[in-house]
C-alpha cells in the first residue's frame, strides 16, 4: 500500500513541473501581445493618403523594407496635430514614436517617381521627405510566432507519449514496449482479491479435473520423483460467462501461486511481429514467477486453425503468433512449474496443433448451469445482498433456464439496484422478477407512443402466440404474456420449460414453429392484414426450419445428412451441396413452414373468441399470467400431458428445451 502511494506522488510531481512549463509559455505569449506591441498600432494606409500627407509636408521619412513594405514616419508637428484631433479621426491613435503608417508598394521605381511627383506638387521648398531602403531580417517576435505551432505540436506529441507510458502502467505499456505482454497479475499477497473454489458454484466435474492441476502445482516433487510429466496446459471450453476465468483464478487461489491473465486479443496488434514477441515476453515473465498459472482468455483470437481461407489472408500475423505460442509451450521444461490455462467457447475451431500432447492436451468442459447449479450460483451471489425473508432460491433458479453464471450475477445485482431505486429496505421477489425480465427482454419502454389500435393489434398478436403455445403439448408452458414494450419489441409471450430439454425432437421443433407463427396468424385472422411487426418471428421460424432440414437431418426428403460446419472454417461462398439439393432444401423448408402455419391457423380460427377475450384482458392488465389464461382457454396441453404421464406412471421429467423462450 505504502509503496503504491509513493509512486503516485512522484507522478504528480512530474506532472506539476510539466504544467509549469506550459503556464510559462502561455503567460509569455499573452505578455508579448500585451506589452511587446505598443498600445497604439501603426495605421495601415494606402498611397493616396500618404501622397496627401507629403503634399502637406507632414512626412519626414519613408522606409522601404524588403522592397515591398513601406513604413511612414511623420514629422513631430504632424504627429502632435493628428493625436490632438477629435475622436473618430482615422489617425487619432497613431503611435507617438516609431512608424505611424504602413502601406504596401508595387515597385520601388514607381514609389520613387510618385514621391518625387508628390513633393513637386506640394510646392513646399524644403519638403523633408526622404526614402530609405532596408533589407530587414525577421524580428525576434516573428521567430517566436513562426515556431509557436511547432512548439505546440511537440508539446502535444509529448503529452501523447506520456499518456501511453502511463496508461500501460508499470510493466506493460509505452510505445517503447509494444512487444511486451500486458498480462494482468494477481499475486498471492492480494488476499482480498483471492478467489477460491468456494466462490465457484456448481461445475463439479470441472472442479475435480482442475483440482488435479492444483495438486500438480502444490506437490510437483511427488509427481516428478515418479518420473511423471506434469501437464503444461488445459483448455476450458464453454459459453461466455460460465465461469472459466473464475475457475482459473480459483486454481491460482487454491494453489496459492501467482496468476497471470491475458486475453488472446491482446496479442493481436496492427504491427507486424508484435504478437509473437508478446507471447515470448509472457512466457518469460511466467518463468520468472514459476510456479504460476498463466490464463489466456479468448484463445480463439490467435488459435484459429491455420491455413484456411488463404485467399483472404492478412492472417500471417496471427499465424506467427500461434506458432510462437506452440514453440514456447514445447520449449519450456515440464518441471518449470508454469501451467497454462486457456479459455474459449469454440474448441472446434482451434488449430489441432494446440491440442496435441504436451500442449493443451486436457479439455475441461464448462457448460451452462442446470437448475441445481443455478440455485448454488444464486446462493453465492446472494451472500452479500440484503434479502427479503421469503426469497425462494429454487424458484429463482427455475425462472432462469439458459442463464449463465454471469447472467445470474447480473440478475442479483440488477435486483438490488431496482430495490434501491424503489427505496426498499431489502430486495424482494418482485425485484428479482423485474431484473430477470429486464435481462431477457431489455429495458421497458413504457413511454413509447402507440395508438389504441396499435396496442390492440399487439395484444391480438401476443394472444395468438400464447394460444398456439397453450394448445400444443410440445411447446414450453406459457408463463406470462405482456404488451409492455421492451427493447425492440412491442410485447412478448414468455414460456419456461418445467425441466430443461436435452433431447430436442422434430415434433418439439414443429410445435415451436407453429407457436412462432401464431402471432402473425392471429393478426391476419382478425384484421385480414399482414403486419411487418412479425419480422423477428418469421426470421426465427425460417432459420429454425433451415436448421431442421440442413443441419439436424429432420427432413425425410433431404435425408439424414448435415451440412453443418463445426469448424467454422468453410468460406461462406461455396455451399457443400449441389444446386439440386439447394432447391430441394428450399422446398422442404417451405413445406415444413406451411405445415406449421396450417396447424397454427386451425388452432387460432377455432379459438378466436378466446383470443379476443385474452387481448381485452391484456389491454386492461398489460401483463397476464398462466393463472389468467387458464379460465379463458382451459387446461394447457402441457398440463394435460403431464397428468396423463403421471397416470400411466411414466417418467414425467422428459428433458426439455434450452431456456426461456420469448416470442415477440
Ligand atoms: P467466462 O470467463 O466463462 O466468460 P467469467 O469467469 O468471467 O466467465 O464469469 C463472469 C462472472 O460470472 C464471474 O465473475 C462470476 O461473478 C459469475 N459466475 C460465472 N460462473 C459462476 C459460477 N459457476 N459460480 C459463481 N459465479 C459465477
Ligand atoms: Zn410475435
């Protein structure tokens, strides 16, 4: 702590001196313009005026400078006379000393002749005027003025360089240090920041695997004595926000070793060779701190498979960086005590060379949490939040299918913010619900102006979704329907699965399609018009159907074939199938969509009265729940299905879909 303060105060001093220099320059400039230039300036005149003065015998001397500028010096009497003139006279404020007028001349010869003429015309015998020719070099003031812009440029440049030096902070930054790795470092001394396994909820399998790594670091000797090679790296694979970084930090915390963290994109820089040199530097730092853990986030930024898409190159730099990484990982001794953990959400696109033995040969899956794990994550993040007594964590976990750990952390924080905004003493259940809504749907836009007719159309649309989903047993149960505008949508129908599905069948997807189309069909049936508001529904339905046909092999006509490219390296211009297949796929997509449309339309026509009743209720209440829908539509298909299953003594917990579905 004390050390840090000292460093800061030094910085302040340096900055202070620098500011003084600037202040001095600015004062000098202001001072010069105030006092250097006389308070009264020579008047810029033209030849005619000067000629007139000559004819009156008022001009004593004309000085021609560099053959183009002329300065006029008047006689003392003339000066006194002009300065005594009444206010408003053009020459009232001519300087008392030095030159009084200036004018520019065309050519020296002409001036000579003109002056002579003017003298003759004056008729004054001893007209005092004389002409001097002078080659004057620029004055000190001009020099300053010429150099001032340069001074400014240098100053600004200086500022930038200093900024860069500072922003890099200690080890990393600075223009001289582009090749240095800017790894963030957490030392074992930073106890308050220390993360342990207790902060990581769920992820049991990942923890077991990663425990081994902790063990390697702690008891390296035991393994070495037996001649075992300690692994050099492990790859944490999973969607964003699932706690990969957290897990890596926890490993460092548990093993009580330093933790160097860097993002893959930090290696990517516009300068050639920087990436490779940063990799070298990173490993250099790591070896000095060994035993330690190096964490590389988003390793896909450098680790993508090499040599594909050669035509669109510009990837040489990334390849160099990757090659350097491989070299370094091969290079350091297994007993150097450096373990490299890397995180990615696309292990499939990584270069296979990275996964070879002796590199990242261990892969640890870090998946989205299930209900049980979500409950545990809620427990971790609710530790520091003042809660209402009857908060049911299990309920919260059920409301958040498909949420990642980061989403849940976000929900907890958002709920606390909402409660604080409403001046509550503790965070209540409704705050959590509002937070979940907000995270799934975006910000409420209550003040969006909509006509009554528009609002009714939206209500009909949502009621259409809800009715189809209510009546088709493979759809997720409807949780609530709302016509409060949020984000880009005017309303939403929420459905949450009882249990998350792991196994998705074509029947499930077909029902889902019908549900997606329901909104638009309800509008069509009631108004006879097609609204453009259903764009996102249609887009989702279309994409889903293409996936069914071309990826999941769910179309009999196309057959059990998948054109999915897990490596993501196929360029987008060539399709892996023939023109005929393309046409067949399009036809199948159209057929499946039409089937779904017809099924949905049938349900909607059959229940149009109920849909209108639901729309009225929606306009009145803005948000309605399953409890409100049941009196209108009767038991939902899902509820009936569950009862039947219970009666037949079948397993009720058929796995269901990915998470909350919101149909706009
Ligand atoms: P990733 O690196 O996988 O993108 P992070 O590790 O950065 O995700 O997670 C972001 C935040 O989400 C963490 O700081 C933590 O607050 C929260 N989080 C994620 N997963 C968990 C978990 N399993 N247990 C507790 N908190 C979690
Ligand atoms: Zn819709």
